[in-house]
């Protein structure tokens, strides 16, 4: 069993004006999304992951001889006639040790040595994995030697990665076929074919159910889980049942699995039954009435009970993620699931500085509806030191399962005094940005006005735990409009991990803080 450690932190979504309105929501932890290659970190029984998602393992013989080119001598594959520009190769494979490599100077086709038997009237799955290098611009496919009627062709057009292509073929009347691996077009480049398949779905048999169990989600502290949602393909006669578990240690998960939903629709959501805890896991049971068709599990998302939290500062009720001594601060808490609105089930909010004494806000607060709670603090903040603070939400009670709320956020910024930034303009664009080299939104630009009087200015990037990632700007006697760019790299020139970062603009002795999101 593999364990992945994920910190429960909060991100701050900002637009142009960073301090005046800031909404705090999750980033990098919950929601926990499992899709695509995320699934392979879990465990499975009678199910397998393929290009569509997780499916029940349907057992049927692959009819194509030497479909993965493992049998052969050097560059010659058994049961295949290679085209003039094609050979058996080992430099790039999808599975095993060999593939079929075509160096495409001209159109060519490698084919199986003569026809093999198929059954008229049966339905077949006809597929292939193909890798096209970036220099190839022609077409790549497999077919059945241009059958006069209904010749199936599985085409792959993506380049730079192994890509799966397939078609379902209803055999009209043929008793035998020959399979070809085809490149068309006069384009230079290389193409690899591997793991061809021709599966008789009519005679296929398989399990009527299979199990997928996710890897573990480990949180820093106990958390109240909210909803599990799914995206799937569920044919008639198939279902996917979802079970969840939470525990204080990994060993306790298997004993606490509870069924939360049985899915018959392609998308949906359900409330998580498992109580607040540090560890979480889900299981999906895929069921088929026939063993010949299968549901496909594509994506699972797990959210917390708490959706987001806002600060409300003073009578102006502006929103920001900065806590300043002398201000009257309250919080608005938004939920993903319905909550008990009984006054006895009010939430408590505690501000926990990195160093110093935690402060629990006074006042009982009110439920404005079953999804929103507002604190009713009547005391201004005293000095709690500078740096970062965690805001912990506790109390409350979920309507369906009566779970108490446990949630922490680590992205609040503390001022040590009541100093406030007076920079005239503070604009950041784009946000989020994605320094992935695709030429779009690779840098974020901070634009600000330093004013008419010369002053010292610094711009720094921190992670949400207060670690300095990079100093972007540090100059003396700055005046007028300025622009500073961040390419997503730290002081060592390495791209920072995807997530939310704090950007601090300091003018003289006053500072202004906002956040920026680095995306893929």
C-alpha cells in the first residue's frame, strides 16, 4: 500500500486588485482528483486501466499473430512481412522489449504473413498503440488490407507519446483477414507500432465485477470530508458502487469502508459518510450483468465539507487574506454539503500564528442558510506577530451524518503592526499563469506605481509556509510606474511546484501582499 502525503493548505484567488477583494479556497490538497495516470497508484482486482479509464477485465484471445512483435530474430518479426522502411526495433516500446519501427521516407505498410480466421457476424475490437516522433506529419493507422466492404481503420494522429486508437468492427461476412500497419504520406520521421489487438467481443467472457481501491490521502490534521463525485461511462446493465473510509492511521482504513453511492448515471455526486480523520481512501466496485460489457470509471473527485472561507474586515466588509492589529475581523464560511443551522451547532474560528498565542474569536455567529456561516466577533485584533497564520474551523454539524467540522487554512498573512500599504496601483497578470514553455502565459507581470517620492522597493515570492522562493525586485530610490516579471522559477533557477504563492511588494516600511497561482 502506497501513502502520499498532501498538506491541507488554502489558496487565494485574486484578480486585478489584490488586497481589496480576496477569496480563499482550496489549492493543492482537497479537492483530491483521481483520473488518468493517477489511477495506477491504486490497487485492482479483475479490473484494468486502459486508454478510456478503469474497466472490468474482459478475457478474450488476441487474434493478431505476434501482436507485440516479441517473437522474432533481430530486426525480423515472426509472422510479419515488414515494409522496406520498417523493422522490428527495441529503441522505443509500449510494452515488452520490441515494437515495429517505420522510418517514413515514403508510404508503406507492414502486414501479417497471410490471413487468419475471423467469424462472420461477430463484433471485434480493433486497436493499436502508436508513437509518432515530432518530425512525422503523415497519417498512421492499422487496417485490414483494404477490405472491399467495411474495412476497419484505427487511426492515431497525436505525436510525442504512445497513443491508443481503436474501432469496433462488425464483421459482415469475412472468414479471414490480414492486418496491416500503415504509414501514408511522403513525410520524414519515425513511427513505432506496438500491442495491436483484434478481440472478438461476441465470444468475450469476463468477470461480472471488479474492484479498484485508491491510494491513500494523508492530511496534516483531521479533516471533515464532503462529497465524492464521479465521471464514468455506465452502459445499461452496469453499475459502479463507491465506498469510502477514513481513519487515524493507515491500518484502520480497510475495516471502515462504507458504501456511499451506487452509480447508474455517467456523472454524479454523493456525500461522504466517513467521519473526520487524517487518512482517507475510496473503493469503486464495477459491476456488469453479462461480463461482456463494462462500465468505465474515468474520474473521481473528493472535496472537503468546507468549500471556502472569506475574511470580513470592519464595517466596510471588504475581503482580504491579511490580518492587521486594530481591525475587527470576521469570517464567512461556505460549505459543500448541508449543515445543521441549529444555533447550538455554531462554528468556532481560531487564528493560530506561526509563533505566539492562538486566538479564538468571540461571539456565537449565525447561519445565514445551511451552506453559509458568519462569525460574530466584536473585538479588534491585538498584535499576534508577523508572518503567516493558520485559521482553524471547528464545531458545526453536518446534516446528513452529524459529523463535526474539522478544517485548517494556512494562507493568512499577519502584520505585526497596523501599518498598511499605500501603493497606488498593484496589478498582476495573468493569474493564474503556466510556465510550461508553450508560449502562452509563461510569465506573470506585476505592475505597480511607486509614487513621486524616491523610496526603496522590494518584491518577493513566498510559498504558503512563509519560505522565500525568490526576490524579484530590490532597488533603492524607485519612483513612477514599474513592471516586474516572474517566470515561475526559484532562486536556484528551478520551476516551482504547481500551487499558490504569496507575492509581497514592500515600499519603504509598508508592505502589500497578494497571491498568484502557478498552474501546469
